[in-house]
């Protein structure tokens, strides 16, 4: 601690004094001056509070090149990663209450700039169009080794990332079951802009806070969460969030006969009225999800999959909305060609049915699930791709390159069928952890 503060004091004196001013101040009272400066820094620097509560700063920075072709236009952007995976800083800590008991906190702040989810054909890179910071988590907790953990505040509730979180392949950043990439791109048919967007026509969720397809329980909410201790690899969690949402989730992780396994399932229900602020949606629906991964440790071969169904009971909906279903499969091989770190090769395939929005009329400022001004009543979106991830252990870093292809067709409220032009995307980027 003293060594770090001493280094900070020297650096601060150099900057504040200008250039070589610090060297000119050396004299018989230098140590007293340094002790005084250290005391000043201790009064203004993040530290351990009353020396009972810890402080840990972690996070990551991630960015990538994003190229797409929607059938009319192609562009190349530099974007952040998406939502939970975007660049962030986390402040966490805990204090020991008594043997087996502790209390703590978590504050997670992330960037919400341009990403492959929200960047569209009109995005011009202007920082005024979206760059900023959001609070992802802000909660306190009390935890017992034998009784479990209780947390209160804005947080990821029990069902959040349940199926997605079973993915320990090392390819989670560039490839996962959530349909981030291309969400804001327009739906084009026969080279003509239909006015629809992929997120609203193919990848919409009806749930608390509005999630993204294959992660419909993915929003952070103000709530109360409880998680049991781990028993034989199993953990059970349950939570309640305002207003009103509840869920329960079961997770498992372990190894057996040369295989590493992970499994999770969760059920959540939302009866939160008027999520859009327009009075049009009661958001009464449920989401069931299941996911798992198995890896053969000796060969490095693995497979990961998720499935989810959004049971939609919203009233009114015009026309009525069928339940939305999504599934995703990813398989690959992990090996180590060099001392840099593991190399992961993967291929992915997924499909979403009836992931369209119909809680707003066509042309609404809030967005809609319409094609050429007519409501979508049936949709099927297919996506597949491949990629490679290279880990660099010495820098706590991963680099990737990937290709993804999207297809979409469906039926409109007037009985007409539509078939969107295919979308191709290439992305290459990296994440570095700290």
C-alpha cells in the first residue's frame, strides 16, 4: 500500500509541479514532504474505508470491427461489444462479520455506445448519438457459508443469463445465443427497404424490462435475490423484482469421467404493467429456458446449446401474439498451438420463431414489428456462422474473427408472405481484462 502511494505521490508531484519541479525540491526535508503528500493522497484515494471493507476494481475493455451487408447498403464500423459484454468497470468488496458470515457490495458501470446491436445504416459515429455510461448493478449483500446469499438492489436476478451462462467454451464474447448482431439493421426485401428492423420483426421479447431473443429474462431490475450454497455442484436461486417480476433458477457445474459439464434451467414471470409508458402493454407473460454444455477434456471437443420459450399473455395485442421460441447450438474444438494460450474454433446455428413486436401500431415512434406498414403475424429467423478465438494469457486478452449469416421469412396480417434479403456480417475484435 505504501509503495503504491509513494509512486502515486511522485507522479502527482511531477504533474502538478510541472516537468522537473519535483527534482528541484529535493532537500533535507524531502521525506517529511513525501509523508505529508501521502497523507493527502490517502484522504482522496479510494481505499478500504474504515479498513474493514475491501475494494476491488475489475472489468474489461472490448471493441471490434463490424462489417455488414443488408442487401442495399454495406458499412464498416468500429463498435463496442454488446450490453452485458460491453466495456465496463466493476467496484466490488466485502467485509467479514464473523466466521462464515460476510457483507458486501457491487457497483458495475458499463458503456452504452455504438455496438453491433444498435448500430444501423445511418449511424455516423457521432459520439453524441449514444455514448455514455449506465449503471448495470448496484446492490449490497449478506452471505453465509452455510445459509447462502441475500442481495438487494439493482442487479442480475436469478434467471438472468441462466442458459447462456452454461457456456464455458472461451467463445462467449464473439458467439452466444443472444441475437445481438444486426438487431438494428433494416429488413430489406428484393432490394427495397420495408421499414422494419430485425430486432422488432425477428428477435423481440415480451418480458420485464424487454430482453433480446434467447435472453428474455436478461434485464437488470431493482429486486431481492437469494442463492443457496452449492450442494454437489447444484445451486438454486430465486428472486423478486419490481413491478412485478419473479423467477427461480437451478444451475449445475461439475466434472465426470473426463468430461466437464454445466447445466441450467430457469422460469420467470412478469406482470409489470405498461413497460413502454404508453398504456398499450400489460406485459403479462412467462419465460422458460434451459441450456447446457459438455466438453471432453482430453480432446478439447465441446458442444453448447440453449432453448427458450416466451409464453405471451399480453392484452391487448392486435392481432394476438403467439408464443415465441428460440434455440441455439454451438460446437467447437479447443487446442493450444503455442504458449500464447488456447485457440478455439467454433460453428454456430440458431433459429427464432415469432419473435416479432405487436404492442404498438405500425409506424409508432416506439418501434413496431411491421413490414411495409403491415403487422407481422408469423416469422422465422435463422442464423449461422463460424469463427476463431485466440487467447493471450500473458495479457489476459482474447482476439476473435467471425462471420455470421441471417435469414428471415414470415407472414403478414393481410395474409401475404414475405422473405427478407439475407444479411451477412463479419466482425473482428478483442477484449482485455483488468
